[in-house]
């Protein structure tokens, strides 16, 4: 197991380097001048030239890349152009908020996906299976921001059951109950697409396992249905881990619309606002941290996959 984890860990190094190169090149080809954003329209040519030199923008691109990468490894992401503050605390605070939303939405998506996938896989006919299949297709097809707006209009604004936006009530105590009330609608909205995908994939996995010979053999030996289903579920875990891990990773980087609709102060909303403000250091740091978190989640999923399926380790 240690050798398997070591190989997986070594594989993440070139992946992260490749991601950092893509991020750096993408930022460089975006039109605009960060120096002009920092100095404003009244900046003199001398001040622009001096700031260019101080930021290292006159150096060759490989030198700029390695300088940025070396500072990023140590947690130094520079200074925000729009906020005039260190980037690292801004990004990590936003990442914590996104992780809260991701964990809640991921747990909800897994529970819904497992329930609907098991229902539609074990009972392929009947009204319940049809409703489950319809829900899975609906959740995958409908845009998240549309669902979010509908929930805000009918459950928050009209009914007053939940807060409209934000993470805490400005006049509240900022405790767990306040956070939970603000979390419900964004988590439900963000969980719909992953829940539908997990349900569809788990249904296919259940159907494949239930058609295998060993299920018929266990039934012929007189095992109860509960014990047969336990063996069947164990054989669906590897595929379930893979799909669930990918969907949780997707939530880390794909909840930008949800965060924007509900004004959730996460890393997606932060990057979106930084794009409109041309705050390149925050954009670079936000995307890099999100990519690192996604790779880390996949590493954890691979480790769990190796634990439940010894064949993977070889």
C-alpha cells in the first residue's frame, strides 16, 4: 500500500507543474496591463517603468514563471491589486468558505445519488423508479443558477424560510445555526448536478453487479437478500468512489455560479470578482489553490480505492 501511495504521490508532481504552467500562460495572454490597474490613468511613464521593474515584468517569461512558482510554494502569492492586501489570507479564507459549501453539497449529493441509484437499479419498473430516473435527468440538465434563482424567489424572498444571500446574518450571532440556515439553499443548488451524475453511474454499477454470476451463486446457496445486497454493494464501491471523488472535485471549482447567485464568499466568487477587477495575483492564486485541492482530493480517492480493491495496488 505504501508503494502504491508513493507512486500516486509522485504522479501529482508533474500534474501540478503542468497546471501551474497553464495558469501562468493563461494569465499572461489575458489582455490588459496590471501596472495600469495599480497606478491608474494618472500614472506617469517613469512610475510605470519603475513598477514594471519592481514586479519583474521586464524579465523573460521563464524567469517570471519560476519566480512566481518559487514564491507560491512558500505561500507568498503577492499583493492584491484591487484590495491592496496580501493575497494568501484572502484566498485561504475564501477556500475555507468554499470547502464548507463543498462538504455540505457533496454529502447531500452522495446521499441522494446513492438512494436514487439504488432505487432505480434494484427496481427498474414502477412509478418510483421512473420518478428517480426523471429526477436524475432533470438535475443534470437544468442550469444551477436557474434553480438557485427559483429557490431564492420562492423560498427566500416570498416565503421567508431561508436567508436570501451571504454566509451570516449581519445582525445575527454568526453561530452554527445562522451558518446552517444560510447554507441550505446553496448546498441544495450545488448538489443537484453531482447527485444526478452519481445516481446515474451508481444505477449502472448496480445493474452490472446484479447481473454477475456470483450474485446468482450466492442466492442459490440460500443467503438472505440482505447479505447478497451487502456483497453486491461492496463490488460497487470502487466505481462509486471514483465518481464521487470527481464530483466533489468538480464542486470545488464548479460552484462559481452558485456562489455568485447566493453571494457566498467562496473562492469561486472571489476569482469571478477578481476577473472583473483585473486582479491578476488573486486570480492566479485562486485557480492554483483550487487545482491543488482537486489533485489532493483525487489522491485521497485513489488511496481509498486501493484500500477497498487490492487489485488496484498492483
